[in-house]
């Protein structure tokens, strides 16, 4: 189900995303739809996507049933202008060290992978630095997900 945890040095990545409040049970049905909308927007602006789509939970750890602050996005080769009157935002995924755990399995069981990654960070020489995200390697509409959970890190004083 889960591979080993590794620390990667990430390069800051421009993205186009949509950020919204989403009920937990609506995440899965809306992901593929949002990614399709974002990719069409990027193409319409003559931009180019690169890498795999992602979903970032900005209020991870504070989540209540219907209160998820979710950003769904697509990495781009360069920053893309996103007019204020659209749902699209030009953002960046952060660079620097990050803990990465590959998860394979049903969406409903991904919480255990987050718990494992969070425990590894707490027990190691790092602190979580910002919101984690999922990079979607496999098919978003599959019953078996394949994602990399990416959690930005900061080295602790003692580590």
C-alpha cells in the first residue's frame, strides 16, 4: 500500500489552481472536473502544463466534515496571467526539502498514509512547514489511487 518515506529537495513550481471550500465527500467527484477546467484555461492562455495535477489541503489538521480549504492545481512551465474575474489563480508550489510518501490504494484509506507521514516528521529531525499536497500519478477516477503525498519540511535546530 505505501512505499518508504523519502526527503526530496523540490524546486519552486508555478501553477494554475482553483481554491475553494469543499465538503469531504465531494473531493473525489470534483477533482477530475477541476483539473479538466484548469488544463483548458492554461491551453486557452497559450500556456503549457508540466508534471502531474495536485490537490493541497490548506487546513489539514483542522478539518471538519464540511470545511475543507482545498486547492486543486496543475503545474505550469511558467507563470500564467489569471484575470481577477476568473476562478483561476496563478500560484506556486514551494521549493525546499519535503517528505514524500507514495500511496496506492482506495481514496477512503489515504488518511492512514497522512498519519504515517506526520508521525515520521514529528519523530525525525524536521518540522512540517506549510500545507501538504497530493500529486496525482494515477487516474483520478480510478478506485485505486496512486499519489505522492508531499509535505514541505524545515530542519529542526537539533537535526
